[in-house]
């Protein structure tokens, strides 16, 4: 159904007419999608997670904790889907599925007796009304930094799109909002008056400007190669996920499930067993003498967080391999990412991410502007530009010595690479890295 409608949209509707009627078009599709599948979201509690970074991990943590607690839960994220214990990859390359596919998935969750559904809710999805006629009961805000600026026409519009999720939940009598108060944008997400607010912060006196209903204070975050420990309201938590930012993702998940009355003791036990989603700070170990980490980190803030996290392995040298998306997607971030890599990495390999119809070499040149910003020479032996990503990965592995650490950034758990003329190449970064490391070790 949705493929047919996209055909009419692309080839038969005049573009000026389509742009004029776009809101009505998207809203109508959302309504009919929900109608066809019987408004399935009304049959369970729906948790929407939004923000720039950490959405996928937070969704996975919420779903894993709820399932551990015996509460059957469904989930839809950029990387994976879940119904109870069954999990499978998201091969659509959509953070938020199209209206008909998403309603169909929620209907399947309802049919299989899920009590909860966790939906990663993107700004693009909200722009296209994919969130309409989904009966959200809870909205979770992780953080906000510049992303999709060209698409939204400015950061304020990007933020406003995400706030619509909170405005939707505010209409519910017993709606729940979860907020990261350490993000400077939190005050905007608090403006819609949601009945039940759960907030988390490392600050002792969070600047909310009003009464705090449920405050979770984070302290003593310690992360190592084996996992992360932290305190929440003076109670200690441990988990196998690494990185300080994952402590924040975990606290967002804890706040969400506490709002659903999951006992804190159950949460602690569940956190000991949680696993990161594919391609999110995923370690590859084939017996090599260096550390290999795969991470999505496709934008500046997440790349910086990932490179900072590499320090916990105490590497002799850090090797950063990354690219940036083409097709006019956030060109501003290319030199910024290059500058970040130059700041934190000893060796830099710039390669292809998802070029779409843009020349990979042009994208690489844009990134190089940032890498070379603070360098006196044009290039040196610590910077490599290799357009073919598999060749670039092989180069990074070949350069790695004992006690080095490689960050393979930008693709994470994605299953496709988007190239020219609308073509998609099957891609599995984890398997490629495993294969090439295996050749080296053996």
C-alpha cells in the first residue's frame, strides 16, 4: 500500500501541489494506516523515545528491562525490532517505519500480547505525521544537538518537531515525561505540561524553575573496558555497557520503567544482563592484540563521545575510521567531524559512509578541511583518504599494532550502504571487521 502511494507521490502528483497539500496527505495516510490495522496502539502502553543521541540504546534498555521483569514488550528502533524475546534487524534504513509498516508492526505486537511497545520516534517521522494515531503514553527525551538542520530549516525547527511528541503525551490525563535535565534544551521539552514528570541529572540543584516530582540524581560514574558503574539516588548500579553517555541512557531507561512501577531490585538485576544494540560501541574480539570497536557515531557529538570512550582501553594509539553521509545531508558536520578526529585520534582514515548520489571524494575533501584545520602541512603520514570502505577497514586493521584501538564509526549496525542512482549495497560492518581481523590473526 505505502509503496503504491509513494509511486503516485513521486511520479504523478505535481511537486507544487504536493508541497501545498503535504500535511494533509501525511495526516490522511497516518489515519488510514491506523484504521486498517484497528488502532492497535490503544491496546498497550506506548513509550516514545526521542532526542539526537542514545535513542536506540535507550529503547533497547527499556525493552530488555521490561522483558526481564516478565512484562512482554515490543520495540521498533533504527537498528532492530523486538517482540518479547524475539529480535530481528531493521533492514529498512528508517529510524521510524512508514505509517502502514509501523501500524502493522504495532498490530503484530498487540496480537502477540505485548503489554508495552517502545518506539524510537524521530523528527523526520514526526514531520511526516508517522506519530499520529499512535497512542503514546510516555515520552522520553535523551538529549539534543544539531542534526538534520537542512531538512528542518534550522535547529529551532528540529527541536520543535521533537517537542510535538511531548505535546501529544501532555494531552493524556496520566501521561509520563522523562527528561535529561543536564541538556540545555530540556526546558523546552518541559513546557508541555505532562502529568507525571521523571527527571535525571548529575546536578545537585537542577534548574527546573518549579517543583520536581521524581528526581534521579546520578553520581560517581565509573566506566572501564568491562562495563560501567554509577549511583542513582545513592543506590549503586552496574552494567556491561561502556561509556559515560551509556550511564545516561541507562538512567533514562530506569526512569521510564520506574514510572511503570518496575521494582528497583528487578531493574538492578536486569541491568547486569543487558546488551547493547548491534553496532553501538560493539567490541569485536577475534584474538587480536588491539581493540576494535564498531559504533554508529555518524554525527559530531556522538563521534566525540565514542573517541573519548576509547580512552578507557588505555590505547597506545587511537585509530579513527569514519566518513559522512552524502546527498546534501548536513554538509556542515563534515569538517566538524574531521576536526574532532584530529583532536582525539592518532591515525585518521577517512572513507565512505552513505554517499547516495554525491561523489565520495567530494565528501572526503569536506572532512579533510576539518582534519587539516590545525595542521601546518596539507597531509602527513597519519591521515589516509580511502574511498572504498572495505579497503579502508583493511588498512586500519593493517596499521594497528599491539595495544592500539580502532574505532570504526558511521555505519554501526546498518545493513545497507546507499550509493548512486538509488542503489543499496548490502553491508554488515561487524562481519566485515571480523573477517578481516580473522585473516590477520590467522
